[in-house]
């Protein structure tokens, strides 16, 4: 029996109404919500529906009849294919409006929060070249915008970013506006060298090929780290390529490499080797108070550090301001990472206790405390739900203030229960996911009321937004 072809549904002259989740925009067709990528609220388009569910549909714009006044001129030649900057076609002031709305909507709808003390979103001064870290992927399965004909010969090797929805397809990047120079120049030089020397690119399906990933980290101090990840142990080719990179870019502070033969790209559990230079780079951040010296942070290949250094200072400043720090305070920094927030608040309080799941991050946190002479900081590694217990608190002191910055999934229910039991005077909740933050705040509302709310834009041209909430113990 012949299978029936799917019906192609085209709906003409549909107005894009709003910005939605995952960077997609929202339209409505017969009361059905339709998610549409790479369009701007206010556009009038012809929609092709390609997926239909019970409560929503997904579509794409196949023609634009009227452009929104919120549209912006594109800077990146890869927009619409690379999934990195889905809102780059929207004016920045409009991006900010939708991000602020996203925060308020989640807090009101999920958290049942009174948002009357919400402050305007903190905009980024730099909306391009703001990232201090990018990771590029080598692949022998390049994504081609045009379908190859019999006469066309395409290079199937790509060095760039994964195409959304295709785990094995990588878009070759000619120019990226997210990280300052020499990021683009290093990537293009490595690609040129690989082509001239016929180096093989990684095949993610068969797990073969030499070149796998290229990670570039920059710091506000001007220091530069490059990490080359390879999937085959070919010392001759590896040393020649590393020597080429180091000779071509003498400004590199730390050039390292790692052999990764696993089925995933993570390198946190691997032994990373230094080829030339230092094993880390140094980042600097202004202190919360002008009377204190700037903070220094050691960034190693496995370190987590906010990828927008300039906005990270603003984010931490809001957290410190909301905390109302006093020199008699004991502060707990939950999900401390490499201790950046702990070190940021340490000069103004009696004691800081940091807890983090990743042991390597805690080692970095301890080093950062030494680097900043933060003698009042102590750090502990372990599962938050298991470490953050009554016994732990009795040994380390009753916290006056708790700062929590959990991953996107939010806090474990046991952690929330413990927070309610402790009854710290204040909780400052930092989140990269307003939905899970709102959920946790609703659980904490039994004993805490919401004070100030401060959204911060860390990632221009994306739908992502950070948010800081002040929670005040009732009575």
C-alpha cells in the first residue's frame, strides 16, 4: 500500500503576535498557537505548518508581506541557520522588552508573585563581541544551505556550530559576531591549515577522525586561551598543528590540547595538556565597592565563569545590593561554582560558605580565594541536597543571608525544604530560568515575601535572561 503524503498547509497573511519560548515567535491561527522561528512580532507572513500537536503547532515563514517596525539590520551572515542568535533580527530595545515580560509573566503566572517592586531590565553595554568563551566543532558532515547538484562540488568539512535539530550537522562559520578578535582569525587559520594538510574532521556517527573541537577563551585582562580537542592519537600531526597555532598567534597566553575518544564532547573528566604558555588565564572584575581592590579569577580549561564578563559584574552587584551585606553576616553561597560570587561578597561580611557539586570547581574556588586574600571563605564539594543538612549548618554556622544560583532546573525539593527550616533573614535567588525560579519562589512563599526583582540581560540576541530576586523572611 502506498503511503499518503503529508498535506502541506499554507496559511496566508498571518500576523506575528509575540515572542515565545526558545527564541521562537508566536502567531495564532484559529485559536491555535503556532511557534515560528526567525520572525519578529509585527511581521505579516505566509505560514507553512509542518508540525501539528493537540495544543499547538510549529511552522515557518515562507513569505513576508510586511516587516515589523521592530526589525533590525543583521550583522551575521549565518542568521537563520545557526541557532546562536535567534533574535538578532529584532531591535535591541525590543529584545529587552520581551525578556522583561518573560520574567514578569513567569513570576506572576507560576510563582503568584507580586511584581510591583520589579526594576527595569539591566541592558548590556555591548551587544556584539561580548562572549568570553566559544566552542567550535569539527565535522565531516557540513550543513549546506544549497542542495548540491551533479556539477557542484561541496567541501563536506565544517568548523563551526551544530545546526539546531541535527546532531550530526555542523554549519561552517565564516564570521561570528559573539567573540572579539582574534577568535575568528584563529578559527579560520586552523581550518585553512587543516585543509592544506588534509587533516581529517570528526565523524560523530562513526566516531572517527582527527580534529574534534576548538575552544577559545578570552579575558578582560587581554589574556587568551586556546584548547584543541582531538579524537585520534597522532602525535606528529598534533604537534605540527599546535606549533602552527602558537607561531601564528603569539598573543596566546595558554595553548592546550586534549585527547577525547569518548562519545560526548565534555572534557571535564579528561587530562588536559599544556603545549605552550600557562595552564590558565587571569580574569579581573571590579569590586562591589570602589574602596576595595579589583577581584582576580583564575580561569582553567574546566572552569565555569559567566560568559559575559561585563554583565556578570552587574549581576553580582545587584545580588550584593539586595543582600544588604553587613560585616557580622554569615553568608552561604549555594551552587558557588568557582567561587566568583563568594569572593565578590567576602570583603563585606564575616564569613562565606560555598557549596558546589563539581569537585574541580571547588578547587578553583579555593585558588580564587587565595588569589583575592579571601581568608573568610570556606568551600565544600558534593550533592547540594546531601551536603546542605542540619549537621552541616551546625558545624559551619547559621546563615544570615543565603545566595543561591542554581542550574536551569532550579533547586532540589530537599534544598527548598532546608531553606524553609533555616529561616535566614534573606535569600537572594539568581536564576537563568525564570520559570523554575518562579516555581521555587512559590514553594518558599510559605515563609518568604518577594522584595526587589532585577532582570539582567547577559546574552543579547537570544531569548535567555538572568533574574535576581530578593526574598525577605516574613515577620
